[in-house]
C-alpha cells in the first residue's frame, strides 16, 4: 500500500524532526524564544518510523529540528536511513534543513553517510542583521563556511531559506540575489507561518518583527533594482503550477541562480 493524500496524489516526502533543541534564538521562532519543548526519542525509534514510512511509499527523507546537527549520532542515523530502499528499490533522497552553524565540520561525514541535499536557514547576508535576528553573535561566518563546505562536498542543490520580516531584513532581498549568484545557491524567500500564538509579536529590544509577504506588498518594487532579472513567473503559469508548488513566484536565470518566493498560509487561504 502507498500513502496518498485526499486528492489521490502519492505522498513521497517525509520530514523528521530529530530534536527540538537549537543553538540559535531567532526572534520569530518558538524554539528560539522558549527553548526546546519536546523530548527526544532515541534515534533507533526514529529509524523504525522511517522504515515503516518507506514501506508505505516514502522516497525522500528530510531531517529537521530544532537544529538537527546538534543531535549526537546524526551521521550514523543518516547512514542507517541511507541503507533503506524505496518500494521501487531505489536509494532514498536524504536532505537536511539546518541553520548551518555546525555544517562546515560535519558535512563531509554526512555526505559520505548518504546525505544528498541541504537547505540552510539564513535570514540575512549582513553579519550584524544576522546576529540581530538569531541573537547569537558571530554566527554569520560559521554559516557561510557551512554553505561553502556543503558545495565543496558535492551536496546538490544547496538551498538557502530566508524568512522575510518587515522592518528586519526586507532590505536583504537584493543582497540575497547577489549572494545567490556569487555562492551558487538557490535562495528561497519564505513567508513566516503564523501557526500558533507565537505569531502575536511582543515588542523587544530588537523591535517588533512584522510579516512580509509578496502578496501583501508588491515584491516587484522590492526587486526592481535587482540587476540580474526583472521577469517574474507569468500569472497564468503560476496558477497552473500552484497545486504542487511550494514556491509561488520565481526569478530564474539558470539552473543555479534562482530566487523563489514561497507564500505559505495566507497564500493558500
Ligand atoms: S535556527 Fe531555526 S529552529 Fe533555531 S531558533 Fe532559528 S528558526 Fe528556530
């Protein structure tokens, strides 16, 4: 039996949060504000669940957290997951979403264990803004080193996810465009998902973050000075592609240089 959603589409992707802990304290994040709320299962239990889900048609496994690289034994866990085979007998597509802080030292063993892709959460390409959002000093250099090490190790693609917060980092769009081209990574601007009471912002010493969305503000004007491209995906194509796409608009000049705008809750409301 293969898992299907209510539209009859096969479910092939599984996200596994192997820890709720994080070494960053991002201003918009529950974990960043309240710390870990959930205990961790032994990795052998996660592996058992992944094995069961693979038996139901899962082909892609993404490790997340918290910060998954904080979990001791993560390399062995990736190796164990990589031993599994899909229902069609293929190797699994194993990815990780990480804040990148520990990636530089861990990416080689992770790649050897079977990791194929990485998505790095990164909300600014300006070290000071980065520290203001993560509330951890000097993290930017570590994350940049992690992204470069991931590319050197051969992870493909390496993606960067940026949560845009009005008043915090909306001025980073053009800088991220440059970063995407210079570092050879795919940048995705994602909308903050106000799924819990944590979306009721309290004003802090860092100010009050506000949501930024391509749907509530003209992102064309924000990107009008991008020297590389000025042609969003045409609306008709966007509509046609919507049911299976996370990103709702994109600038794409080459396979490597892509900037994606991903609407989440409000875009699908
Ligand atoms: S890196 Fe991710 S999990 Fe950690 S505090 Fe920031 S948003 Fe939350």
